[in-house]
């Protein structure tokens, strides 16, 4: 597990979030405003998206559906 320091895209609350340590996108919950958001580690840091505003390849749910539909794992 890796700890990523990010700001909530809704309220800008700074927080530490546990992540698997790879480049896969994941959901996180803001303890301050209670909103769910997406974080995705990238080569230069971490991308943070509001839920529903991330590109499909950066949204864990959409990514899972797309990979399942294409027959890739």
C-alpha cells in the first residue's frame, strides 16, 4: 500500500489516501465533505477527478466495464 496526499476536488480538503501502489485509478471518500472522488497515480504525481467527470480509462467502474466488454483482463 502507498499513501497519496491529495486535495478533494469538491472542497479542497487535503488528505492522505491509501492506494494499491500501482497506476490503477481508485475511488476515495473525502472525510470533510463526504463526496466520493477518483484518484489516479500518474508519472508526474496524482490526477484527481470528481466522480462522473473522469475519462473512461480513469474511472474504475467504466474501466472495468470496458475491459470486460473487450475480453481483456
